[in-house]
């Protein structure tokens, strides 16, 4: 009964989705390198995937023939992500690699905002319930980062990335067929606000939220792209680097457990500003004290707020400000702008920064996070209702 409850099924879809992130996000570069592709080709492939992540969520959310059918969006997106990834089995042709990973990134990134939309609608914006469901994604992420690393040693990079990811995508598809149904009465549909989606995006507090989210992801770029390189330069082993990353995700899981209570106690714009300010402190101290292990562990614990608490606040904000079909579009737009555009621009700038001003890159990341905190503090909080 517990396995089949609505919360259990939502937990299972998050678990299966983030297993794929655990495998692909950290190891895809190694996979492409193992295919003996030149660095320019690898960069181009990753750029194509970035474009897919930017346009995928919003495009998928606005398709008229999928209108108001969140379940079908998740199921069809999962199926197409699987089919495109299977094209990697024909990797002898570089064009197939572009096509496979570009299509995979497009549909796979389009699935997550639909999962978030369904979860928020089913849980009715309950931050405590959402946190307990979402933490299973973080658990699976850590688990499969470790499993993938072990699999590399046993079976090689190519086998692991291709067949393990395909197996996980099949599990994601199967879980998408078991999602809980939404029961919306005619009275509820009639009383839902009908303010146009574009009109919602013009509201100042929503613009401020999107700016904060984009600046946060922009500031994360040096961490996502160069943290392992930075640790190696400081003399840490790959195992130690993995442990430091795991500390951050474990702290994130703990915050997910308590995030619902935290959100009830404070206004969202104050919490968002707090998360961004702590993130600024994180990047500043990472540049100054990374050689001291105990301080580095404390710095990594801030990930609980930089990602975990901020994410819960963001989802609460989305549920408060968007409803009905606008929620699916809002989730897609939020991910496209913050993680897509913000992440892509941040990665590009971080690459140049790491090359030109190595010692100051995290200082600039801290500055952008601090600007985001100031924007959040200046924004009127329309989400305390």
C-alpha cells in the first residue's frame, strides 16, 4: 500500500530521474573522451546539449496537442529521451552522437518541469510533503554517482554510460506510467485564475525571482565545471573530491527533511535572499580556505542552502504564483531561464575566467550570488499568502 501511495509514486519518479543525472552529469565528458573525439567536437556536442536544455522545457510545455496533459508530457518525453539515447549505440558515426545527445537533452530536460508541476498540484503546494518526496532524488543522485564510478572500474566507461543509462531511462519510463492521477472538480477548474501566462511574467516580483534564480545558476558554473580541477590543483585525490561533493548532497538531503517547517516560519523572499547570501559566502571562502579540510567540509555543507532550501522555496513560489496550465509553462520557463540560460552563460564565462583569471573566478561567482541576494531583498514578497 505504501509503495503504491501517491507520495510513494512521486518519490519513485524523482528517484529514477535523478539516477540519470548521477550518471550523466559527472561522467558524460569522460565518455565522450573515451570515444577519442577531439576536444572541439566534445565542446560542440555539449553546446548542442545545452541548447536542447534551454529550448526543451518551454517548447514541450507549449505544444498545443499536449495541452493540459501533464502525464502524457512526462511519459512521451521519457520515451523519446530513451529512444534518442539509444542512438549512441551507433556511435561510430559522429553525427549520430550529436543527434542522440541533442535529442536526449531536449526531451529529458523537458520532463523535469512536468514532474514538478504534477507534484506541486498533487501535494497542493505543501512544502513539507514536497521536501520529503524530492529528497529521494538527492538520495538516488549520490547512490548512482558511486555506482557509476564502481561500474567504470568493472566494465569500462563506454559500457557504463550507454547501458546503465539506457536501463535507468527504461525505469524512468515505467515509473512515468504509474504516476498518481489528479482529481480536479469542475468547481475547482472554474475558480482557478485565468490570468494569461505572458501577463504573469510581467509582474515585478516574478521577474525578480527569475533574475535571482538565473544569477544563482550563473554563480554555480565554476563549481559545476571546475571544482574537480580546482581540487586536483590543490592536491586532493579524486576520491577525496567525490567525498566533498557527497558531503554537500548529504547536507542537502537533511535540509529537505526540515525545509517545510523553515518555509512556514519565514517569508520566501527573505529565505531566497538568505540562500543567495550564503552561496556568495560559499564561493568566497572556497577561494580562500579550500586547502583546509575542515573548513572545506563546512563550505560544502552550505550546499544545503545554495541548492536544497533554495529549490524548495522556488517550488513554493511557483505554486503560489502560477496555477493550472500556467504552472506547467511557468515551471518550464523557470528551468529554461535559470538552469538553461543562466547555466550556459555561466559555463561560458567560467571557462574564460578560469583561463584568464584563475585565482579570481570564485570571487566573481560570489559577486553574482550577492547581487542576487540584493535583488531578492528589494523585491516585494507576494508569496506569503
